[in-house]
C-alpha cells in the first residue's frame, strides 16, 4: 500500500461524508472512463428533465444547505 493510500485510510473518519462520496465516485469511475461518460450523459438528460419539471411547478425546490446538512449528519 502506498503512503498516500495509508494516509487516506488513517484519516477516513475525518473526511466529511459528501467528500467521501466524491472520493468513492472518482475511484470507481477511474476503472472505466467510457462507461462514466455514458452515465454522465444520462444524468445530463435527467437533470434537464428535473429542471423542466421544476420550471413547470411539478417538482418542489429544496434548500441545498439543508440537504447537505442532512447528509453530513449521517
């Protein structure tokens, strides 16, 4: 195990949950970049659909700070 990997593992509990998720996602995506590009394209379509739904009043908005606070409490 490299020094960097050991350092990450030894400090894992001090990394906020949202940052841990980002780390996991980056590690996972590093195995298959082409697959990730396809997933990103599908998420872009989904995001546009959600924006359209919000603009039509079909989807309610939530405060981002409240959402991240809830995630970080876990």
